[in-house]
């Protein structure tokens, strides 16, 4: 790759950390390796990263705490957990702390590289495309500014809320399958990501309260339909 994407890698297993770092550098990435969570937070505060790979179990600060700190500063940078834990509650906790995906140890480097590529391509596409503003009934949605403007004022969206709403705006009044939304907004159709998506669907709905003609409908067993007034 001509541009070297910068990776924050937090892994307390020194041997595994160096193997991952060497493999990523061979694949063309620039990698900063941290052996504990506190160091990872400090390095993130001082550098711009394109993607973060976080081990869950680390000294000083665990991966969940690191992800929360990163999310306080950026809703954009992708976060992938490298975890030996496969329990449902740990995966849910990971998504709640701000992760975009997880990969369970032991994993193959080709699998990790593929997962990383999905998120980096999506982020690049998101910023390279010129995204228009959308009129949604009485509301105006600006993806670039992460805002919804209504007659009663502005409300601010998180990056993930904006990505979800952008996809909905691109497919108004059309039935969208759950897996279709997951693949296009989260990059993967996965049960645990589906749980995360349901949380964001609820969050996005709250922004439409000022216009009852705008309805984000759940079609049970199928997916969603974003019902918006059709311009005459």
C-alpha cells in the first residue's frame, strides 16, 4: 500500500505482540506496539491512528477501559478486540465499550488482515465520497457535520449513528434486511453485532421525535423500513 495505515496494537503477551507487529509491518502497516492498557492510552493521545487492535486482558488498564478512552476522543477510528474470551457477555461488553469487531484467539494472520481491510476500506470510502445533505420530512441530516436540524433546533449524532442513518437515507421507504444493514454499516453479519445494531436503531429513532411522519419501522423477522414523506 502506498500510504502506510497506522496501527495501535495493545498486547501484553510479548511474543504474540511481536509476531503480530512483524506480520502487519510485512503487510505494509506502520505499527506501534504497547504492552499494557495505560501505555496504549498515552500513545493514542499523542498520535493519529487509522485502526486499533486491543487485547482484552492487559495490566493497568484492560481493553474495555482503553476502548472507552479512545471513544471519548474519536467515534471514527475502528477498534478490534483480540480476545481469548468467547463468552457472550464479554463480546457484548466489548461492543458497549466502543469496539467495532472482535477476533478470537488463536486466529490466523490472513483472517486478521482481512478484518482490518474491511474497516479501513469502509472508513476510506466514507471520507472520500462527497456525501450530500438529506431532507427527511421536516428534518435535515448532515452527515459531514453529524447533525440533524429540526424546527426546534439541532441534535448531534455519533459517528456510528450517522453511518447508520446515511445508509437508511440512501434506501428510503424500502424494506432492508437485517443482514443487509449489518454488512453495509458494520462490515459483517454477526449475532453480537446485531445486538449492537439494535441499540443504535433505538438511538437513531429518538432523533425523529419532532416529525411524526418520519418512522424507522422494525419489520419483525426481516429487518427495517425507513418511512419518509415522498416529495411531491
